[in-house]
């Protein structure tokens, strides 16, 4: 049991982080906190992908010898995919911040409760 | 096959992509050019997509290897009849909607034209990229392009638009991240990202829990993105507050493309037998869809804002498409495909009419429309055709897709769904006749909001707005008349193997 | 609201933990991702692209189209920020 | 709103640091073939150097040096370099982004591909730099009104 838990510890960490972010996105009433939750959520998925790529005994994926064997280098593909996901996360955050600024200019607050109150 | 036809596969995405880079460059000098660049790019893309559909139907599936790398290593574009059909639908509707956007953008967003069209074209690029790709991760990238542009376009609307857009950002990101997680779960058990390769590698792994969870997350992710009933909360606000050029673009297309992703994942990445037999997934989906149809219609009945009513009606119509997918038999699936096409036409037409009303009178409350048919007779005629089609009156297109869905329900021996479809047609009739009544007859009698606000002089919208509306309305009638030919000529080939 | 959010998060986490059962352990050199597609990237990178950094060769060549999409995503974000916060002529 | 502080130390240190940061950024872009790095990372560092300039000198002062219009053009040009290299392959008769077909006087197809990669990394670098500054300046200079504006 302990061996099982230890051999898959990367998954436990990512699931915990992801649910932390997920809870913040849904449960928090402050819009900036939701945005921070969203960032944690996306980062957790990045952590998951990166941990797929690891191979025990593998080194970083930069070619060094004359006859490379696949087992000697960690898997580069998840790193590439996650470069894309990081850029997507940055872009989403940028657009969300811009939208938050518009919300703030309109309602002068970023608390969801107060905004909903002022709409009614 | 000559060399030019395969290159059309990439041009379908490349032309709008490169044009969207050109818009800020040229728009810096000539502000008026943005609209024409967007229109020409979408037009060129439409020509390519028609060419592709024709080629696919004649010669079978087209594969295009980007960068010259073979599929499991590189990215490939795959065009099969389903893809080709979706591409033509997206291109055709986008072209008409873009054509009509000029005047309303001039009026609503005069100072943001250039960047608006750059983002608008990128949204089109994202949708086309989703449709033509044959790689699950590439699909995610284009999904994010389409989502980001949609967030931005919705946020520049009126009143509550930024808040609606922020809710959409939160929900949409959850959806997209769930999709990404599904990709990651499939990747960890197969090591591949190519759809054809995944379809080959997955069957021996169907007992695995990872594959089951992957499918679950794919479904939840796409369901959020397309606004299926319990997860639709972002949709009505977003469609209501968006600028009218945007809502008439996003409403017909965004949810349809997401429904396409759902079909693609359920029937191509996974074999139909897995989605149907191994887990009772399709049963769950069709029951959720049935609830969505009824709830969406009832919520639409409670609205007095035309755009919001149409948005809730979208929730219910998405239910039809998912119901057809969930029935998972030949008739049901044909009904879903046909409804994707028909609903794109109907919603495009109705949202354009709503935009035209906003443009000419500035009104959206359906109780204030009294006698507006004298002012805008052609627009209102289109509204009536669209509404009749939504209800499902025989010569219009909407009847036939509902007909196939009912046939599918009967084939599945499920009489509840037949009742649901009939009941929702009744509810559709209720809320659309309310609009028609207000538009054609005396000011709604005794209603507190019904005032005679319309001067009865004839004042149609400009031709650039009227022509797309009339073309879409005529399209609804033509689709109804030629539905048999569309099904036997195109859609029958788009069914997954084994149907 | 918070309690609902907590339970939804718990439920999703439970689903994810259920799925972990069949996954390969951390750093397993025989996991499917290590065996199926990626060996070619590692073994052929010098031969086919003359680029020692495999991440770069996959990013910009084997899956170069993804990178174009990714650059477009960030371009979209930039133009979207300007669209939201500024007028055209500013 | 970022305003200018009359602090000689900050300004001098920034003026000294920024060229080195930019040099490092260009190194990261160009050395992407041999070490971790590439267009995105280098572009972000390059953008950060300009953002440092904005923070140290205030928005008003830096707006004289960097205009949003120019940044938009840089972003478009960067992306045109990328998609243009791909489209050039298309015009030469190969598939999109198939760099091997490019007419470069090099010994092997692999080396030509490496040059293609370098080309698109430069495009990405320029584009990402411009967009990063765009997002920062756009968000920082937005007037939200009220006393917090």
C-alpha cells in the first residue's frame, strides 16, 4: 500500500492542486481569487503532463552522444505540449485581467456579491 | 488526385489566419479595409471548403500531413464527409453573418472596428481549425483560439457584458482544461495524440479505468463548452449582452462546433460500441438532453428580452442535437447532423433579425414590437420563417430534423423522448407566437410594457443586413425541400462505421 | 454555494483518483508514452532536423503547426487586451 | 497607473541592466537549438526588459519610446515571419511548414530544417516580445476611474 502510494505520488500532488484550484474557481466570491484559482487549476494540469514525461535514469532531452537510445532521455513530447499550455494559460490570464479591469471600472468593486447587488 | 486539391485543406485555415495578421497592419492606414479583408478571407475559405466537400464525396477521405511528417509523429489534417460537411456549414453561415456585420459594427463599435475584425477572423480560424484537424492536441490549441476570441468579443458588449464574459472565462477554462485532461489520460495509456492512431490503439484498453475517466472528462468538458443543460449557466448572459454582430456569429456556430467535438470523440476516437455498450453513456446523455430540451423551452417562455429568449432556446436546441447523438442509432444520428445544419441556419437568421431590430429601433423587449411589420416587412417575414422552422411546421427545415429525431426515438423504443420532442415543439410554438403576435397585430393589449413606440413608416435595414437575413430565410425553406437530397448525398456518408 | 463547490471538487477529485489505479507509476521507463511515439523524436532528431535540443525540434518542426497555433493564441490575447481596453486610434 | 519616481539609483541600474537582459534574451532565442530556450522564452525575456524600462521610467516617459501602434506592427510582422516561412514551403511545392524544401545553400536537408526552425524562432521571439509589452502597457495604462485610478 505504501509502495503503491509512493510510486504514484505525482498523481496525488496534481489531483490535490487541481481540486484546490477547482474549489477556488467555484466557491470563492472574489473575482480575482477565482482567477488565481484558475491559474492553480491550469498549473496542476501542466504538472501532470510533465510528470508523464519522466523516465527513471533518463536525462534531460538534449542530444549528447553519438548513438542515442530512447531510454536514456526523458520524453520531450509532454514538455512541448506544456509549452503550449503555459502560453494558453498566460493568454487566458491576460484577457481575464483585462475583463476584470472593465468590470471594476463599471461597478467599482470585484466582489461578486456586491456586483450582483448593484445590478438588481 | 491532382496536387492542388490537398493544398486546399491547409488554405481553409491558413487564409483567414494570415489575413487576421494583415488586418492590424493594413487597418493602421485604412480603417475601412478590415471588413473587406475579413469578408474576402472567409469567402476564400468557403470556396476551399466547398471544393473539399466535393472532393471528399467523390474520392474519399483526404489526409494532409503538416510539415511532411507522417501521422503519429506529426500533425495531420483529415477531411472525411462529416468534417467536410461541418466545414461548409461553418463557412457558409460565417460568410453571411460577416456580410451583415458591417452596419451594426459601425453603429455599436465605431472606434474598435480594426481590432474587432482581427479577433473576429481569428474566431473563425479557431472554429475551422477545430473542424478540420485530425489531432486531439491540435484541436485543443484551436479550441483555445476560438474560446479566447469569444471571451473578448463578448466582453465588448453592453451593460453586463464584462461580467458575463468573466463567467464564461471561468466556465470555459474549466471545460477546456477538462478536455486537456482527457487528452492527457488518453496519452498516458497510448502514447499517441493522433485521432486515427488513438482509434487503433484504444480497443484493447477498453477495460482500463483511465480510458473511462478520459471519456468522462471529454464529455464534461465539451458539455460545458456547448452549454448542455446543467452546465449552461454562462450561455444566456453571454449571448444576450454580446454585440449583435457577435451574438449572431457565436450563437449559430460555437455550440455546433462543440457538438461536433462531442461526436468526434464519442464515435471516432472511441468506437461507437464502447460509448454505447461498455458504459451506459449514451443513455445518460440522452436523458440529460431530454431535460435540457424541456428546461430550455420553459426558461425561454419566461423571457421578455428577444435575445435572451433566443439564447434559452439555444439551450433547448442543443438538447435536440445531444439527444440525437445519445440515441446512437442511424435515424437519431442523422437527425442530429441535420439539426446541426438546420439550427445553424435558424439561429443565424433569428439572431440577425434581433440584430436588425436593435440596429433600427434599439429595442429588444418583445412586448414593445407592436406593428413593427409595417416598418420592416421583409425582416419580419424572415422572423416568421425562422420561428416556424423552430417550431417545426412541415415545409421548413426544422420539421425534418425533428422528424428524424422522432424516428430515432421510436427506433430506440423510447416513447418518453417522442413526448419530450412533441411537448417542446408546443412550448416553442408558445413563445414564438408571442413574438409574432406582437410584431404583426395591435400593440399587445393591456400589457404594461406594450406601448406604441414604433412609427409606422417603412424603414427597412440597409441592404447589407437585409440580404443575409433573406438568404438565410430562403435557406431554411430550401433545406426543408431538399433535406432528402442532403441526407442521401452527404450525411449518410458521415455516419460512423457500423451504423 | 461553498459547500456545493466543495462537494463538486471532492467528487471530481474522487473520479481522478479512481482513474489513477491503472496508470503507470512515476518515472516508469516502460510506460506507453515512453515507448510509442516519442522514441523517434529522441533517436532521429540529429538525423532528421540537425537540432540537438529535442524539445526545440519537436516544438518547431515535428509539431510545428501546434506552435503556430500557440503563437496565434498569444497574438489573440494581445489584440484582445487592446480591443477591450483601448480605442483603435489610441 | 505607473508614475515616474525621481530615483536616480533605480534609473541608473535599469539603464545598465537592460542591454544585458536584451543580450541574454537574444542568446536564448539563438541558442534554442543547443540548450533549453527558444522563441517564447527569449521573447518573454526581451519583453520583460522593456517592461522593466516602463516600471523604472513611468508610463509617460516610456510611451515616447514605445508606441502601441509600433508594437502591434511588430507582433504582426513576427507572426508573418512564422506563417510566411510555412507558406513559402507551400509555394515551393511541399506541404505547409515542410522546411526541407527551402532553397538554402546547405549540405543536407536536416541542416536546412534547422535553419527553418531558427527562422520561425526569430519570428516567435519578435511576436511574443511585442505582445507581452502590449498586454502590460494595455492593462497598466487603463483608467479605471475613481480615486484608485
